C-alpha cells in the first residue's frame, strides 16, 4: 500500500459501501479495539445504513467513518503502529489466555480460534484490496501460510454450510475439491449431523470443483474475480452440489 496513490485509496471494492480506504480503516479499527482502544463515537446512526446488517458491522462502520478523512500516509502510520502493538502483545499471552473462551464472530470459542478468524479476515480483505487495485496476489502469495490458515478457518465451517445451509440429506458425502494455489479437498459427511472429516468411508455422493480463491470469495459473499478460473464443476448429485454453492456465503 505504500506506493498506492492517494486517489486509488478511494477506489470502490466488491464490498457494498466500502472503498480501499474503508477496508484498511476496518482492519486498523478491529486491531485497535483488540488492543484496548474504545470504538469512536461518530454520532452517525450506522444501523440505518443499507450495508450494515449486524452489531459487529456497526462497530466496524464507526471506525471507518472516524478515519474516512485521514490521508493515505496517516493511515499507513496508524496501521503500522497498531500492527506492531499487536505483534508485540500476542507472543506474550500465556497458554491459558490463548485457550480461554471468549466472544468471537463465530460465537463463543477460544482466543486462539478468534485469532485464526482475524487472520482469515485480514487475508480476505487483502484480496479485496488487491482486486480493487488490479494487483492480484501471485500464485506464490496465495499458497503462503496466511492463505492456508485462512482456508483452515473456512474449512472448519463447511459442516454448517453443507448441512444447515445447503441442506445436504442424511447419508451425503460432499467433497469440495479446490484447485489452483489453494488446492485441497474439504470433505463433509452427513450422518445425522454434517461434519468435516479427513476421509470418506465410501465414494463421495457429490463433488464440487472450483478454484480455491474463487471458493473463498463465494464464502465471503464476494463476486467471482476475473483473475482466476471461474468454472464450477459438479460430479454426482449436482442438485446438492449446486445448493451448497448457492449457500456458501456464510461469513457475517
């Protein structure tokens, strides 16, 4: 971002109502809150904004509004300062605090899970920024540790997506085969309750095959991007496969 012209910070992203500047403000604000900084009061009824749909989004929007007039250099300074603060604090947390249950965007879970969600959030927003600026991640960048960890977080939610949202029937074995730099296979077995499994005990009943980055975009409610293959293929029960794809958008 250091070499991005000021005007390009105002480019719209695929996220309704958010520019590149707004996405960076969201990241700054979230990390600042986690460091103990109170959410700024803006006097704006953010709940009335069309793209604000839940209490977490309301908090995000207050940060975005409060930083909207900041210049690109000022934003970079804020970002570097809060990230340095968080990078210094996290390694000092004792194991008990990493394992302690806390509120997360996915419901009560460990602080460690919360930090995995934070990695996912930052990574997917990096892709939002890159797509808006026409600077997509290289294959090497996509296959790096941040991308793999982000995909771990997404994969953990696929039981809910396949069973609850996609309504795969009991006995289904749904394989989501991701291609490209983020290649992996996510397997969900429905045996009373849908769950992610390492292996199936029989052939999959439905296979969904698509590029890994495109998969993350669908899970995050983003449109498919132009920089990766956009073909989605089905084997087996295509109706179940299509229903799962239609309901991949689970991120709040």
